[in-house]
C-alpha cells in the first residue's frame, strides 16, 4: 500500500480544486487504489459530486474538529468499492466562523489521518481557497500537494503565493510536505492566454509541471447537474480522458519514486528531482 496523503490546494477559488480532487479520487479508485476523499472545504461541494443526501450523512469533518466522533465513525462508503469519503456538512456563515475557530488546533486532521492512513493507498484532501484554518490542517497532514492552476492571467500570482506558503509550512510544521506538481486546468486549446500561461509555468517550474493538462470542457459543468464526477458521468469526455491520464501519470510518478527509494537512491526530494525532465519545456514552448 502506498499510504500517501495528498492535498489539492490553491489560494484561489474556481480554479478546479474540487473538480480535480473528486476526479483524481475516483480515477484512483477505478485503478483499484484504495482511496479516501476528505472534503475539507467549509463550502462543502465535494460530497455533492456523489449526490449525498444530507439526511444520510452520519458524521463529517466538523465532528473531527469537535472531537465528537472518531475518524472511523465519519467515513462513508460510495458506489465505488475502492472509494470512501468523509463529507463536510453544508454550513452557514456563523457556523463557518465557529468552524474556522476550531481549526486553530492545527493537528486535528493529521491525528485523525494517522489512525487510518494504513488502510488506504491514497487519501485526497479538497482544500478551501484560502491559506489559513482548514488548509493549514490539510497541509500539515499531507505528504504531497497538487496545485491546480487555471489557465488565466492571475494564476501565476496564486502559484507564487502557494509556493511561499508551502515553504513556511515545511520550515515550521511539516518538513515532509512536497509539491507533487502543478496541474493546468480549464485549458483552452488555441487560445493565446492559455498558451502563454502554460509556457510561462513550464519556464518557471519545469520540474513541477504535470505532463497532462485538463482541457476546458462543458461536460464538467453538465456532470455537476447530475451529481456525478465527470469521469463517471461521461468517460469519453475530453476532461475525463485527461483526468484518467493524469491519474496514470501520478501513480507512475509515485511508483518510480518508491522504486528509487527502495533501490537506494535515498530520500530524493521531489522538488529537485528530474522525473518531469526538461523535455517538457521544449515540447510545450
Ligand atoms: N475542465 C473544466 N472545464 C470546464 N469547467 C470546469 C472544469 N473544471 C472545473 N470547471 C468548473 O469550474 C468551476 C470551478 O471549479 P471547482 O473545481 O469547483 O473549483 P475550486 O474548487 O477551485 O473552487 C465549477 O463550476 C466547475 O464545474
Ligand atoms: Mg472547491
């Protein structure tokens, strides 16, 4: 078992965090990786991708922060045998303030996850669009971070802010946190803006770019009306194919990394690593 904890985070809303977390988790489960998806965003839309009826939710992330339930009591099964989920109850503004106050205990998620980590290949955390509270808890609990980057002008700023924040977390609370990579989302083929942001990112972070990019695709919005992740809604949609391909890339990357560690390459830091080698820069620029 891989036992990896991966946060999907960026200090910006609407960049494809939830879509990525959900479809990544489903994609991993389809590849028979035992996966847990944790909805760590107080605006809680992750669980709605599975059509969860609020009445049937018997425990959620807030219960962990309140210490009112044990982590095993808030795990829900899904229609996929390899995928479990910890949902987030839909809350109003006042409850959100109360929740944010609870997150000053920065180790709640880490402690909860440590109790169940050995039961899963992958634990995926869908973070809110800010760099405090719940996100800090997620990053402290994580081995890796995936940063979705929407192909638009203001994305570079968000990436820079995220990278600086990762360094802070690494220094103080979680030296093991590594950036798994940057994933371009809502990519529009044949638009200059998308092309420019891609080019700039490959120049700035050549070793951190995932080879796969997720295209902008109307099936994603459509799938939300049916409460289904796009990879289950329409496997042939362009975004679905891209997410599945991305899942393969991620699994391969971690398996290669594991092999390198086993065969004595030691504790290679992904940030310095050349798995996404410089070929990518040329092929995209
Ligand atoms: N590849 C895509 N193509 C088209 N629309 C997308 C794509 N990815 C996400 N969206 C849409 O963009 C919006 C924001 O995505 P979401 O994943 O909720 O972002 P975040 O979690 O970062 O706020 C949603 O309405 C979602 O359906
Ligand atoms: Mg979201």
